[in-house]
C-alpha cells in the first residue's frame, strides 16, 4: 500500500497519526516496539488531515535521539521525510 492510501485508511494496529512530536510519540514508539512493526506519522491529525510540520536541519536526528535515549532497551527508529505528507517515523521491528 502506498503512503497516500495508508493515510486515507486511517489509524490501525500498525499506523498511528500524531500532529506533533512529543512524549506521546515516544510512548507510541515503545508500544509499537513490542509488535511486528508500525509507522507513526507526524504532521497528520487523528482525523487523517495532513497538517504538515516545520522542522530544522537537525530535527530528524533529534527525534531519533530522543526516542533512543528515552527507552531501555534502546529503540532506534528509522526516520523518513515525506515532503507532501508531513513527516513520519517508521519503526521496523525484526
């Protein structure tokens, strides 16, 4: 399924939307780490509205570090930038 279709489908057991990166985002990453993988979209409302989010050059690394430093055992998410759909963190769990 492509990105726009995932957003249209809405939240599920493997997809979650956050309007901003905050403590709740880290909590979701921890929850998803115990599953078979999930995607957390940042910049998208719970009602599937793309809000977008402005970030600086170092923001994606800061988000990764915040999640990594806040978890034990450490979770190191894969962070990707999607220009037309806000930004999202994709956590792959093996």
